[in-house]
């Protein structure tokens, strides 16, 4: 780690506490008392009498502080004994407790200590605090705070059910620090001032009387991987983010109707899921070009929603991607709705998501009302009450949503046909410029929007309608969880075709080479040139599919129609007609089945186009002496400059190095998942997530964190996110899948539902961090729980 100042690290916890005790024992901070083995041997009765007088018969806890227990290189937390001493215990009980803790060290050194503190049974809050981000050394105070369990060890043991983790950037204190965090930080700052170190790991407790107790302090063990990004560079990036947010508050795009800014890394097109929270420049540039510059707005306008072409959907803060939620919500307002009604509705929706920020990754389902589904009238009644919508505007909105839904279902066949043509159009681009990678990339970029990006966006919108109908059928009692589960397992998609074709290869009815040709363009990390395509490592990614035994879907029914509704067909049809939709139950079921399949084919085809663009860029990079990692730091503007001759290879190399330095800063900047106020850049909390559970199954297994294709996957896979390139997971015996990012309409949610794999999508940072350090986890989708077993 590179730091602007080199702090003085203390070598042991005992030395740290020996310095702290006389210096920060104040009316508001309780430190405790250290006893050396040497002093205990010679003056044991005197020490016991002193402790009895100090704590006046109160309950005590005797804890370890062995020589070398915790150092700057390693921590031995939990290795040695801790012993509780009850209230009014006689001196023999206290002496036995101290002797037991000393005995647990297994040595006889005079410079080892035990640590005696008041036992607190009325716990208001407990916290684990590091003065830097442990994984990267980034200059933030990180406070994992438990205000729920009433115990002192729920955070350290991973048992905290609702932890909240606060990030405070070093430097000037933010004005939005809540009182409890401010109280904890006073103790942290006192310890820092006493030790002279800003690399510490502390355990704190606040009792019912609001008195802070310092339970533990040790040197923070940091990863031994130096970063070129200094603390000053991180601080500058944080301030720049705050200034940009402030500018957004002052200056708004006229098409955004003067609405206040609100940004999310998982709204709408889910950038944190698709390209990662810290994508490298090429991934960000390519995602913008393909989706968020124009395609998203073109699709919405063509569907009948408000036309926002010319408005940026994706913004960068410190190199991290955020969706402008104002633009997203406005783009789901029917174009026919009057200006005043549109603004009133979106202003209310922004207030709603600001009050419940965990909804930011499911805005289209739980915040916006975008289609005429079975629960439309209930949603409009709620919206009318909450947003003070006029009766005439409610009526106009209902009619417009019905018209958009009908038009979307009618145009679906044409959109699906366009997706089916995309493969042939891609082949024409590849054949026309086979010898020149830059011209081939240019042809692919020129054709990608019309050939696949917009058609895919249309099929994705149709699949959203399908999912919304399915969810509303559940909430209105027209379907049951079991019927939806079985229906999803019966879908026939690209993924089902992959498994079936793998079985055909095993039987000898399809050639292996043909199989690789069809599915080889998938790439884990769709927008990342540094990850190989399936065809580049076919035995690793595709060979496991070549079997008649498919994992992990024992209940899958690929040969079934999988009825969706439990209600009578005439009841479902009557509900559709009441909404102004001239469809019957059978037609709707067919639409839902086809739309989800077309969306998955669209993802597959879009992935293939992007994969070919990346392959062309890698070939061009190789000709220039650039590695795949170098190419990841290109931008599409560089590609056009190389093609036109306006950018020299030497200048491109300089740009790559500058961007690499900036990316080092991006890796050390921590930002909240949602942002609206500049103060939130310096001080924010990662709230416990509210996952989207997939299916009704339950499973228990070992945690498999961010696995690779060659790893043992017989357990519960825990991922930050998963795009179509993670299809290889479903050729392994996976018991369950949990993701940090993702929602009901994400690729992985659909795939898990289809494969019958219990899953929880979008669990949030706090739960993800707990799972990442767990050994065994139980996932119960019916009960909607995730429990750490060990």
C-alpha cells in the first residue's frame, strides 16, 4: 500500500492497550485493565484486590492479549480463551479465570498479558471498525455496526442479521455523520492519536447508558500489494464526485423537467451487474456505445413511452457507472401523458425510491408502473393517492399503458424475427473485413445498434411484460408459486438448447466442432477483452456440457408445456379483457413463453456481436504489441482514431498508461450504490439488501466464492454478478447461486428459474460480505432466508 504518510505500527495488541489505558480512559470511553504474566506471578492477590475495588463486584470478562497475538503481518483472533466472571464472584473465581487465559497461550513468557474489562449485558450497539479498507488500504474508515442483536459479537461472528456498514472518507468530517457513528469515531480518533497509527482494527461497544467500551484494538493486516494510487489522489477523486453531484443539482437537462438528480449503479440497464462496479475503460465505452447512448431511448420511444433521445442515461463518477434514475423513470411515462402529470408522477417515484433505496435495482417492478398487468388498478389507486394524481390523468395513464401493452405484444413477433436475423448480419460483417481487424470492428460497431441492440432491447421489454404479468398473477391469486416455478422450468431457451446439443454431442449426433462453433462466442465478462471466449478454452467451458446427465436441475421438465395459471382460463381471460387487452389465457401464456425465450436469444446474439468486436480489437492490439490487458484500457474513440490515422500507436500507448493510473484510483474509491446528495460521497452506509429469491427450493452447502471453471462447484456459488457468459455454471453440480447484484429480470435469475436452481439475486453489499467469509450456508427460497451455518 502506498500512503502519503507512513504511520507507526505497534507490534502487539498488548503494547497498544498498554499505551491506550492511561491516555484515553475518560468518562465516555472504557478501556479496561491489562495484567502482565510477570506481575500476576509476583502480585496476584494485590492485582485481584485492585480489580475487585475498581469494578465493585460487577461482572467481568477476562480476555487474551498474548505476546505477538496480533501484529501488522497477521492476526490470531479467536485462538486463545476468554472467560466470563459473574457478578459478586469471590477472588478465587477471578484468579482461576486469569490463570485459564494465561494457560491457553501455551508459553510462559512474562511479556504476555490478559485483558480484564467490565462485562456488558445491556448492549445498545456493537461495531467492528477498520481505519482503512482492509482489502485495498483505501483511505476510509469502515464501521460495521449492529444495533439489533443486543450482543457484542454478532458482527465478528457473522451472526448479525441486519448489519449496516458505514464508509467515511479520510479528511474533513462529513456533515451527515449520524450521532452513533460520530460517537464511535471519537473513540477511533482517540486511539489513532494515542498510537500514531492509521492502520488499526478495533472492536467497540456502546452500552445502554451510551458509554463507549473499547473491546479490542490491533494493527490492521493489509494485503501486501502496493497500489500506485496515493491517498491524495483518492481524496481528489472523492471531492470531484461531490462537485459533480452538486453541479447536477444546479444544472438539469431540459428534458428532465427540472427533477432533482438521483443516481443508481443498478437501475434500468444494471451497469454494476453487466460491466462491474469498477469497469475498465473499454467496457464502459462499449456499454455506452451499444446500450446507453441511444439504444435504450430509441426502444422506449418506439414502444410508445416518452422520447428521451439526447439524454444521457449512464454517468461516470470516479470511473464507476451510474444510471440517471430521473431519465429512467421518465422514459417509462407514456408519451401521450401531459407534461404536468408526467412530472408529478416521476417526482413522487423519486421520493419513493429515495425513502426506500433498496428498491433501486427493481425500479421497473416496484417503483414505476409501466404496463397493464393484472394489478394495474391497484397500482394506479396507490399512485393516485400518493402522488395526488387527478382523476383525468389517472384515466389517461390507464388507457395509455393498456395501449402500450397491446402494441408491445403485437410487435413482438417482428422484434423476435429481427433478433433471429442478427446472426446472419454479423456473419456478413465478419466476411467483408476478415483481413482487417479495425475495419471489421468499425463495421460491427456501425451495424450493432440496428441489427441487434435495438431489437434485443425490444425483446427485453417484451420479456419484462412477461415477467410483470407473471408476478402480478401471483399477487392477484391467478397463479401459485409452484405453478410459476414449474412453468419457468419448462421454458425452451438458448440455454436449454445448449444442454440438449451437449447431450447430442455425447450421443454422436452433433459434431464437437459444430457445437463449439455455435456456442463458442460466449465470454464470461461479456465486455472484458481479458477474459477468453468459450471457443478459446472449449474443454474448460463447453466439454462439461457433453453428457446425458445435466446438472443441477433434477426437477427440470423440458418436454412439458408447464401451465402457468392455477385460475380457470376464463377467469384469466376476463381479467385481460377488463384491462383492455384482447387476449385470452392461452395466448398470454404463449406470449410469456416466447418473450422470455426471445430475450435470452437476444442476449446470446448481442454477446456474440460484442465478443467479435473484442476479438477484432485484440487482433488489432496484438499487431501494435498491446496485451489483452492493455486493450482493456482503450476507448472506442481510440479505435476510430487508429482507423482514420489521427491517432498514432505511441499516443495510444500514452493514453493507456494514463488510464491505468486513473483506474488505480478508481479501485480505491468507494461510493454508495445510490447517490443524490454530495455529502453522501464522503459518508454513506451500505444497507442490508432485500434479495429477489428465485423458485421455492431450499439447499445447504459450502460457499464457492467467485469460482473459476476448473473449481469444485458442488455447493452454493456466491458471485458479485453474472452475465450470459456464466452459462458454464449450469454444466456443474451447483446447489444454489447468490449474487451481490441482480434482480427478478436479470439473466441469472431467469436461468436459475429455468434450471430449477435455488437462488437469491441482489443480496446487497452487507449480506454479500458476510457470505464471502462464511463456510457453509443454507438458502431457503420459499422461506426467503439465507442463513450462515458455519
